[in-house]
């Protein structure tokens, strides 16, 4: 088949993006995140960090031993009924016979309530590593082979634990104070954070969507053409070691596309402060026409972080050609701003 590469102007397809760390709440964002709970982990000054359904807590009811008269017990029962108190199991009072003339004391023993027990102990750790990456380690023994969603500064992707409930990932940080949230389908989850001061030495560009969208990042470093050595994509073999040494950028693929309706992301990292060459780096987003997306309108987002500064977010709506174009590619130009690399 003669594969066509149809170049399109990204500015025509991208809606106006919000500047900052907060995920947009427009129609395209709602379409992409339908059914997912999106915590606001932006860290902006106007909204405090709020995390729900993450930390498991337990409450222990106080056990009260009270001595009271029969009339006082009746008055208490009437008062509880008046305010709709929940029904509780009644315990017959223990009555001890006293000598004639002694007062009769009723000892009421209320039941003890055991604290609720969590069904699973979920733990996640985060540790900063080279090239402003973060090593995440998730341990959830009672969630083997389970779908799980990660959230980090507006980026979301779907993964799965292994047969022991464990998962280890290396994720590009998008903020120096990097907060990561993981959530299972039932709402249980965990949170971990770490400092990534080296982020200021790198620029990062993200494209995220559902796995069926077929979107990918391509970077053309210092005038490289398609399939040249300086053409960087998910299959080019570049690693974070190349970026840490200033040799060039690399792409990280996040998300398990095997999971149904999985969220995926590709992140291009470039060592803007330590690059050994100078010139321009052109970044584009490609959409391959497949049987899974042909004839559909897909939703996506791009995120850009330059030298650990404020994040730029854009929603993208892209109509895919009909299924007779399967195998062709749409190339979205100018969707992500090119990098200008100067020798330091």
C-alpha cells in the first residue's frame, strides 16, 4: 500500500488551551475522561490539594459503660426515636438482687464495635532518578492483574498490576514537586510524591488520548528528516541516558493499550540546558488511520512544560478519514511549539 502522510495545520484543530496546571473541563476533556475521577493535583495557589477515596481510614466507636435507672433508659429510648436514631441490637440488662431496703442498680453493658478492616493494603513509593524521571513502585497484594489508573499533573494513563499485585514504572516528572496518584476501579488507591529539582534542565511535551486514537509524537532534532538519525519517536531506541548526557531527547510511552478503553500518553523529553548541539527541534503529532479509529472524531490533549515553568494545555479534536484511508497518517504541524536550542 502507498502510505500517505497528510500534513495538517495543528492550529486549526486545537482549541484554545488553558495556561497552568489545571486540566481543562471543556467538552473534549469530558469526552476523554468520561467515567474517570480526576483529582485536581495542580498545586495552584487558589485551590488546595484535595484527594478523595485514596487514604483508608477507620473509626472506632467508644464503648460506654453506664449505670442508669429504668426510667432514664426509657426517656433515652424515646428521645432517640424522636430524632430517628438508627436501630441497634438491645442487650438485656444484668440485674443483681439487693437486700431489702437497698437501692436496685441496673448495670447496662453496651456491645463493643470492631473498627472496619481494609480489604487491601496499598502502598506506592516515588523516587527521583536521572533525566528528571521518577521511579514508581506500587504494591497491592490483593489486586493481582488489576486495571489501575495513574494521575500526575494532568497526565493520565492506564496500566495493570502483575500476578502478585505489583507494578514498577519510570515516569517523566511534569513538576518539581511531583505528586502521583494511583486509583483502582473501586476507588481504592494511594498517593506518593517526591522532589525533582533537575526538571529545570529539561523540556517536556506530552500527547495523551485513548489507545485507539493512534496518536504519536515525532521529534526532528537539528534539521533531521523523516527516519534520519535525529528523528526521534517511540521506536527510535533513544533512552534517558542519552538525555542525561546531553546527546538528545527521548520518548517515554505510558499506558497499557491491552486494557479496554485504556488511556495512554507519549512524552518527549529534551535536555534543553545541557544539549551538545544548537539549533531547532521540530515536534509534530502523527495520527495513523487504523480500523479502530477510521471515520471517527478523536479527542486528545497536549501538555508542554518548559524548564519547569507553567504548563501549557491544549485540547485537540481530530476527524479521522474514512476507512479506505487505513494505513495513512495525518501529521499535525504547529500543535506543539518547536524548541530553540542555544549553546550554553
